[in-house]
C-alpha cells in the first residue's frame, strides 16, 4: 500500500467559504473536493433539457445553497459566545 501524498493549495477567503459551505458532515476537505470534482455541470446538459427545466434546476440549486448558508450561519451563531 502506498503512502498518501498531500498537497497544499491557496484559496481566497471567498473560495474557502464556498468550499466550506459545500462540506458535508463527516467529510474532510479532500472528500469534499473529490465529491465536487466528480459532479456534472449544468453545461453538460446543454441541448438535453429545455431552458425552463434548466431554470428550474438553477433555482433549486440556489435555494439549496441558500439553505445551507443559512444553516451554517445559525450553527456559527450558536457556537459564538
């Protein structure tokens, strides 16, 4: 079995916060990057779905991101003294 190699990367604060907001319970940041990197882009669906379907998907994704951000904000507030 080979030893795991690690790399350091630099992120802007905004990029870090975006990554952190996508991190799921029990995931390391590496796990999160692996999961996100394997996701398909909405651009992969070009020509397959209608514009209305694409808009519905965008709206649903935005709503989920907003809920995740709100949940993270609530958790942060509870943790701050």
